């Protein structure tokens, strides 16, 4: 993707990966993604905000050359992860006079992750509210740890009212245009998926970072992935909603079934919830991807794990999703376990132990031998009644 002008001093020079279908070997990206990098030119000096993945060197260098950027004074690293710093070693060779501007934590990570052997004087370590003058452009740094690594910083181009936020407020989405389209439901879904998989584990830190964005009051937010936010209020409002402690009146039923018994139980429960007019999402763990799953977890008030027993423990797909929940830390207030077994089962104990750190209230399980009989159906009705009662409270 050719470089694109954001302001008279700032250009987007990163790359769009239209074909990316998996990020970090964890998160499916059905609409691709981008690795954003930004060139800031002042009247006296220039700075590059972040780099891109290492294998994209030809396209990235071409973007700089199209802007006749034959020298650089500073390479600003807001976050050390390789999708942001992958080309740093190459750029240090291409621009031998450039200095690395970064925070103390990020500096240590960059040295370790890239085996850097640069002399100490090549680093400029900045902290909260430090500034860097480029002439008629001033860069002001803001520490913003744990969205999503401890090294994360934001940097503000003060005169241009542009705030670069690293991963925060980004999206794994190959944008059709430079700026976000708030009317596009595909983009908004991608933004929620990104929040769920990357930011949700750190939701306790998000209100403070949103307050920082609000205090800076930028006209434009330029994240490290996805489109540039010319109307950042839309996305910050969504982040505030998603990161709040209040879930919505929703149930996420996550299930896997081997011979149909657990699926029958799921259908009984879901039908009952639908009749009670409780919004419910039913997800087959054998056929979904982790992005859809994470998105469903963002605002559900109740999560139901439905799984059969394999040998004597929980089905591996259910154990995997319980582990994922433990990592992502959704704000659900209630968790229930249903399913079936043959001759013996420790599945309820397995899954309950795995999700216990979430602090949600565990509902009485409905776990049966064989196919559901009248007693099982009655217990599922009672579970639906209990969920309805909890959601009305």
C-alpha cells in the first residue's frame, strides 16, 4: 500500500496484509490486518513511529523511498512486539544516524528480542510527559502500560493533534480506506473481536487509558493495526462499554457434542432461554474459531459450558475454551456446566477448577449419564429459570 498523508506533517507508511488469516498463531483474522507505521516530518528533524513485520521489508522501504525519505533522525518504538519492531535491526543499518527513542521497559525488551548490540548513546529513553522537538512538530510521550504489554507508550504529535496509541484502539482489519467507517458492521465486529482477544485480559487498565485519550483530546487516533480513527469517540465509547463491569442480558452457550446427547441438552436449554426472551448465542466449539468465541464472551452475563466426557475428563475442546476464558477474563457473573458421560466423569470438577479464577458464581451443573431423560429436562428447565431470575436481578 502506497504512503498516505494524514496531516501536512504525518504520513501512514505501514503495510496492509490482505491475506493474513491468523495472528500470533492464535487469533483468526478473516478480513486480514495491517501493520501501521507513521512518518512524522518536522521542519528540522524526522521520526518514524514504529516499524512493521520483518518479512515486509521491500514494501516498507519502498514506501519510505516514495516519500524521498533518505535519512531519519529518530525511530520511535512504542511497543517491542515483533509486529511493531520487526524491521528495527534493518532500519538501524539503513539509517545509521537514526536514534532509537523508547521507554525504559521497551528498550530492554528490544535488546533481548532482537539481540541488539547498539551503543548506549544510540538510545534516547523517554518517560511520561517527556517531549522530543522536530522543529515545528513536538512529540509528547505518555506511558500506557498493559494495553497490552508492560512496555506500551502513546505518543502525541502536539501541533497536529494526532495521538499514536500502539495496539490500543486498533483492529485486525485490512481497511478499504485510510480512516475507519463507523457505519460498516464488519469493521465494528472486527473491532470487538480485536478487543476481546487482545485487550479484554487487561480491561482493568482500560478506563485509565481512555481517560488519557480524553485528556489529550486528539482530532485523530493512529493505532498500530487497522484504520486510522478520524472519529475516535465512536471506538472509545465502545471500549468503555466493553471494559465496564456491567455485562449485558446475554447468555453464551459454548458446546461440543460427540454422539448427540450434549447437543440435545443444549437445544432444550437454548429453546427455553429463547422462550424467556433472553438473548442467547449458541456456538459449536468443533466448528467455530477463537475470534468468534472471544467476541461472544465480551459482554455475556452468563456462560454455559456444555461438553461430554472423554474417558473420564472434559472434552478437550471444552477444556481449551475454559483455558481461553481463564486467559481472556470475561466479565460474566455466572457460569454453568452441562453435559453427559458414559461410565464415569470428572468433567464438572475439571472445568470448574479451570474457570474458578474468573470469580463468577458457579450455577448448579446438569451433568447426566447417557441421553437426557425427563429428570434431565426438568433440571435444564430449572437452570433456565435460574438464569432468567439472575438476569432480572
